[in-house]
C-alpha cells in the first residue's frame, strides 16, 4: 500500500453527476488490480477522513490511475474541483478486487457509479464471449460504453437510453441464452441484492463490489462490517480490508 502525492493530469466531467480524474500515480498503478480503490485526502486539509474511490482504470506503463467521482458532498466536490497541475494525496491500492482470471465468458453488471469499477474489470477480464449490462438513471448519466472491450447493453430508469428497465432484466435474458462462467457486479445495494438473487438461483459464481459501507477505510473502525457466511459459520468481514469485492454466496446483503 502506497501513500503518494499524485499530480492531476486530467479533470473533466464525463456525464451528468460524474467527473473523471486522471492522476500520475506510478507506484499505485504498478500494484493495482480491478475492483480495488484508493483513499483520497480532501485537498482543503480540513477533513480528517479520506474518501474511498474505486479505480475506473489504471495503466501501469503510463503510471496513471483514472477515477470517476460523483460530487456528492463537500469532500467529493473539492476532489472534483482539482485542476491539472494540482496534487492530490492518495493511499492505495486498497482492498480485495475482482478475480475472473481464466474465465471464458464473464457477464459484467454495473449500476450508476458502480459502472466505474466494472469498466476496470472489463479492461482486465473481457473476452470475446463476455457481455456487459449497465443501468443508468437517464441517458445524460451514461458513461463507460465507448471503447468497451465487449458488447454493452445499457438500460435506463426513464427509457432515454436503451429499454426502460432495471439492469437485471437484460442480464436475466442473457443468462437464459448463455450461462457465463462468472458475474462481476457493482452498483447500488438494491441492484446488488437482485444480481445476487439471480446468480444464486441460477447456481452461477458471482462477485459483488460493495461501495456503500465505509468509515475509516484502513481496518480500524469496524464501521464497514458486513455479515458473511464462511465454512466455519457466520462472522463479520470488513469491506475495506476483506472487500470491497465479495463472493455473492458468502456476503449477506439483508437490511
Ligand atoms: C469501496 C468504495 C468505493 C467507492 N468508489 C466510489 C467511486 O468510484 N466514485 C464515487 O463517486 N464514489 C465512490 N464511493 C463513495 C464515496 O466514497 C462517497 O460518496 C464519499 O466518500 C462521500 O464523501 P463526501 O465528502 O462527498 O460526502 P459527505 O456526505 O459529505 O461525506 C461525509 C462522510 O460520510 C462518508 N460517506 C458518505 N457517503 C459514503 C459512501 N457512500 N461510502 C463511503 N463513505 C461515505 C465520507 O467518507 C465522509 O466521512 C465509494 C465508496 C466505497 C466504500
Ligand atoms: S472502514 Fe474502518 S474498518 Fe473498514
């Protein structure tokens, strides 16, 4: 894990409510894996807690990491306001990411902000048989589809892009046509619950990235605990250390 001062190379909006930041972070990029995240210090120096942001892409040769950030509260607004030439402090790469090495057919599922880490997973694991399913609120919120390494089916809540449907609708139809070797998903909790149900019912391996639960981000506060079932019985895992990616059969997403 590296704590580095990273130069901002690019900072631009890429969709409504989403900003892309590209940082010079050679040491982090060299160790990164899809599904991992970085912990960014808010640049005003007034916020003690860092903000966890998933890797949307990384390039070990160029020494860069790319992030998709939703300006939600003060911390993320200040991060999105960073300009090329500024420096941001990033700790990472953190957490346990996706793993689909050797899978011939991967179905990628992303909802909203969750599309960002799924793009990173697609760069690493997409094959000729793989497919991706993205759900957005509206066409204005859509991103991640140009230069995708496998076919993408996008749906929206309002029907302005693709069908007016939940992302699990085309996913379920695709599973009925061809069973993937594994499903990789990230998105809001209700979407993850629905993907988990589908995968378990079909007996398919599935990995889910949880982005909604975090406190300190470094394993100290237990604020990110989630219930998991292991061969030894029920226990608690930390999203920041043991995740954010979990096996769908193990993680409990109730309530
Ligand atoms: C593993 C992981 C990956 C993430 N990846 C991304 C990403 O790629 N892009 C993105 O835009 N957002 C991502 N998030 C969510 C992002 O970290 C929060 O939106 C952000 O921390 C909110 O900070 P804020 O100051 O803007 O908002 P505020 O609401 O002002 O934050 C106040 C406090 O709550 C915490 N907080 C609020 N919401 C969240 C949340 N959903 N998760 C964790 N902490 C929260 C903040 O750390 C802060 O301490 C990710 C979260 C996790 C856990
Ligand atoms: S966020 Fe504090 S232990 Fe995971």
